[in-house]
């Protein structure tokens, strides 16, 4: 019974890994195939407002009724970047990863990546600003390319305005030349 898949997480989970997971700024929970909590790191315990030692061995579905770990156990497929809503209305972005042993799913590691909508809003705003900078940079590069091409084409006295426009490639032609 000691090396059975159900006990793998309990017996094989050493203290060095626990200490490493406690350093994660994100919340981490590890559940065995019986949906029992085998590990809960400090940030997640604080986020949930529980004493982590008191919840070890508890059924995750009792503690977090809206959990989706069952679907990961059944499919064996990770769920990344999913929105999860707790009973108290708090929303988080989470990952759920299957843990395999001898080809079978023996556990699931859940991770809270973003703890609040405000964190998501901040990231979304930063992404929007970054996207705008990229667009501005593309416009600037396009301007420099057209200026450089125009400068090199004006060396020929036979060039007319219409021939200049015909010979100036679009940004798509410059950056995405077929191989």
C-alpha cells in the first residue's frame, strides 16, 4: 500500500520541494487522486485565510466547492490560464496541472497565478501600452525604410513620381518576403 498511486504524493513529497514551493509568490496546492490536500503553500493558505496544517488531508471539494481538479484527473490534460471564481466572489486566474506516476494521473497541482481582477487589469493595461509602442515603432521603421528607398531612387534622373510610388515596397513586402 505504501507505494500505491494514492500514497505516492504523501510519501514521495520531500521537504526540499515543499520549501521551494513555499518560495513561490503564487498560491500552490497539491491534491492526490482522492481529492485530499497533500500540500498547500504559505501564500495560498494566506489567500484562503486558513491554517495550512489544519487543511492537510481535507477534501479539496469541501474547502473549495468550485474546484475543477476532477476534470484534470479525468482527462489528464493541464488547464492553463483559467478564470476561477470562489464562493465569496473573488476571481483568480489559475493553472491546474496533472501529476503522473507510472503513466497514471496521481495528483493535480493547482496554482493561483493572479489573485485579483486588479492584477489582471494592470497586466492588461501594461500589455496595451506595450502593443501601442510596438505599433509606433513599426510606423517609425516603415517611415525610415520609405525615406531610405526614396533617397536611393532619386539618384536616377529618369524617375518620376509615379515610378517612385510603384517601386516603393509596402511594409509587408519588406518584412515578410516569401522564402
